[in-house]
C-alpha cells in the first residue's frame, strides 16, 4: 500500500492499515498469528465481506418471514436497506 494519502485526503482504511503494519513489524512470531485480527479488520474495511454476509442473512430472514406471513394471510412488508419498500 502506498502512503494512504491521496488527492482527497487520507484513505478510509488507512488507520486499519497502520495498525496492521505496526503489529506486523513489531511481532516476534514468525507466522505473525497475533496480527490476524488487525489484518481481518483491514480487509473488512476494504471489502466489507462480513457486512455483506450479515446483510444477506438479514434479507434471507426477511424474505422467509414475508413468504410465511403471506401464506398465513397476514400483512408483512419487506424493508429495503436502500429506503424503498419491496412488496414482491
């Protein structure tokens, strides 16, 4: 990674990179297993893997609840995270 400072200022993940880099270079273990949480935080900031998985799990539960309630005849809305309602 470069300096982390670009045209618009500091990158949003740069603090996580600094934490990981500091842990990596100060680690005495050869495998650097103690830096795994810092690395995971940095990668989550970059790619949002855990956040996307969490949103997909919530949407799956919402769709299942909608289908179950529709079959029972009760009214249930699916709430979109984008702010618009989906009824199908």
